[in-house]
C-alpha cells in the first residue's frame, strides 16, 4: 500500500489513477492537485554534513547527524515540505574496535549506497583548483507512516572523468586535512544548491545545519546579482558550537587556491572575516534567521558574535524512534496518537505505576542480555544501573565518575551500582582515545567491586538500547561546551531519569528531584571555576549516595513518580516534533 506524499491518503498501487515518475521513482497520488503540489511546491532545503538515518547508512558520526535524522523524521511525519542535502561519505566514519587494554582501533566502514538509494541521472559541476569537478547524487526517500515524504540527496564526486583525488572528496566523513574539508564544503554548499535545481527541486529557504554548508551562500549570491539582502531572505542558520575554536575557519590563500574567485575576495572578507574565512561568520552575515540549539547556547553565541541577533530553538529527539518497544506499547494503550503528537505524553499519569515499572524492567532485561552477549559480563537486573554513552572527547568528561575510586566503592557499599559506558573517539582526538583507555583502567581496578562495562562501536541501535535500559542517564560535560546534547532526551522518553551537569538542554529540563538531578551549581551562580569543579564532584557523589541510591532501593514509588515526570515533563517537550513546529513558525515562514 502506497501513500500520497502530500495528503497522506492510502492508495492501492495497482489501481492508482494518478502517478508520476520523477527522479527515477514512481510516486502515487489521490488527485491532480497533489501531483502538482509535489512537483511544484517550494521546499525547505536542509543542508547537513552528516545525517544519521539508520546504522546501515554510514553518513553520520554523532549528535549532529542524529539531530539531522530526527529533523527529517519529524518533518516527514508532520508533512513539512523539506528536502535534505548531505554527502555520501562512501567510506563512512569509523567502526570501533577496542583492545583489552582499552586502545581504540579504527576500521573503515565502506558501504554500498546502491543497496539503499538510487542514483540520479543528473550531474552538475563545481570548480575546485581550476578543475570542473563532476558531482552526482543519490536519492533516498524517507516516507513516514503518515505519508509525508522527505527526499535526501547524497552528493558524490566518485564520477568518471574526475581525477582520482577528486573522486575521493566525498569518501570520508570528517576525514583528511583542512584542504580536504574545504573541498567537501564546496561540494556540499555550492554543489548542493546546483544539484537541487538540476534535479527539479524548488526551494523556498535554505537551512544550514551548522556552518559546514555555508558556502551555499556564495552560490546564492551569484544567483542573486551579488545582493546580500536577497540571499539573507533565503537563509536560515543553526549554529551548534559554543566555543570559538570549534568553528571551521580557512586561510584565504587556501580558499583562493581551492575555489578561485567565486565572489571577489574583498566581498568574501567583508562577509566571512578579515583574516580567515570563518564559516560561522559567513552564515551569520547571510542569514535572516539564526538560532542556537538551547537557550544558554544562544546566550553564549551572542557573546561570541556581538552585534548579531540569535534566537534559540532547543533541540529535540524523534519520539517514536527513541522510545523502546515496551514503552511504545504502553503509550499506544494509554496515550493513543502520542507518536505524532508527543504533547500527549503530558498525560502520563493515566498509565498505572506498575505498568511503567514493568515496561522499564523489560527494557532493562533486554539491555542486560545485549551486554552479556557483547562482553560476557552479566549485569544484575535488580542493581541500580548508570549509563554514559556519547562521543569520547575531553569536554564530555567521561572519567568524572572515577575521580575518587574509594568514594565510589563506599557509595556502592550503601546500595549497589553498576554502569555501562560507550562512545567512539574521532581518529585524531588523541585525548578522547586516552580517555577510553583510562576508563578501561578504572574498570579493571573496580572489577571485583563494581561491574562496569565499556561497549564497543556505539551507534544508533546501541544508543536506543542504552537510553531505554538503564535506570539513570549520566552526563558530565564541562560547561559551556555542551551546546544542547540530546541523549538525555532519548532517556526521558523511556522513563530513564537524568543526572547531569547544568549545561545545554538540561538547564531547561531539570527541576531538581522532580524531573531528575543536577550535578553542580546553576550557571547563574557567580562562583569561580575551581569552586564549580568542586561542587560538581560533591553533587555527583553526594546525590548518588544520599538521594539516588536510597530512592531507588527504598522508595520505589517515589522513583516511579520521577520516571513519570521524565516522560510527562521532559519528553513531552524535548522532542523534534515541537522543535520542527518552532522552525516552521519562527524560521521557515
Ligand atoms: C543521541 C546520540 C548522540 C548524541 O549524544 P549526546 O549525549 O547528546 O552527545 C551521539 N551518538 C549517537 C549514536 C546518538 O544516538
């Protein structure tokens, strides 16, 4: 059974009266009007360097890509006219192996686009180092159960006629050097605009998900008589990086060597920064609407870039995707329609406590089974279980829990704990890799006292298992580096309680001892950094010992109340349906 991608009407393919073939696909419609809308309606073109749809499609590395995936899923559910653009990243990001000593080994993850998507006949070119580099595209359609459809174009330079080097521009996600990255960004930004047009997509707005795609503004300048105001009218920019060092910047001699003079150098410097081409600044200068991904991130971004008005649309996660089977069934039973209307989760109190606990225990057991097949460690289903999984990198401070092993053992003697860790380090993030090794060391030291495992090769499926199967989701970023964070929102959808540093989204999500617990003081408290570090550790250990353990083991009713608050006060708001509705009303319209 097909569905009309415009109105959502279910249709029988065999007897369908209205169908069109376009871009190598057949689409079915209920009437002419829907065909016309499908072909002619102007869409939001959403550009992202990475997109995380499924684990088989290796075009993502971490949070940014997952957010892009959730953006697409919610847009399709809500029938928002959107088309996405990314790179094919044919050699993927990395498959992680970890040795017994905790050393990360990276394996390539080449994948076959033709198994999942079809190649468009259309090709375009962009100029790189005086060569016309050919670009083709792969089309992937994500169709929601509601019928709504979002097409995604994955750009690919592995085309006959290109030099062997150019054929590799779209091979490695976040691989290579500065020059390689700039070439990728030329393909994504400038190539993306051209490919959309060549393949028949009409565009009303261009949304840059992070600065990687901001060269699209230059292509738009060219198309619009070099008039910045016309380009601004077309562009929306979401920044994701709260610190100066995180923004992509390219030296102008490299820019000139690589791109030539797409726009006059003086114009480029006026828009993208005097000393180096700053992709964030370029996007800021050429976008009508700019937003950060949490309220605090917006405040920080405005300090980083004085003189620009930046709004805040706090991130969310796709409710259906990140809710495990056991909770889906429960929500279906008591909150019918929740998946496309996550606001209904506010009515969580209509679900009996015992059923919440039952669903949680089932998810927990599935996770324990998964862990034992992966590691041969048998975790205990009745023991308080902490989860920590995300990119392994310094600012996430994955070793904070191990700051005082003696204290941790003492806490464990009051009420047993166990923990599951996971996360990949970028191949060039030496300190991130070091952190994994350190954790392996702590795991070994605590082996006979506290069961802790580190799971290899963190990915979407594992994230879903972890964020639904632990009791407490731990997050200890160093403020203000966590622009938003999203894994805690996934946890909340499954009644898992957050215990996190007050940074990013959690500043908005945390009501102390109601929706979860804070680690460390509010960012508003005027105290020094050393004092802040001290208070974080104090909270981490004290709250674990005196609040969390005792509530888990001795006040189960109270615990379940907090699980319900996670669902009814956190998940009901921190979902990507709410996020996309806000992009529509505040940025796209
Ligand atoms: C959700 C998710 C992330 C982001 O996690 P944060 O804790 O918000 O950084 C990263 N990787 C994967 C695979 C995810 O599913």
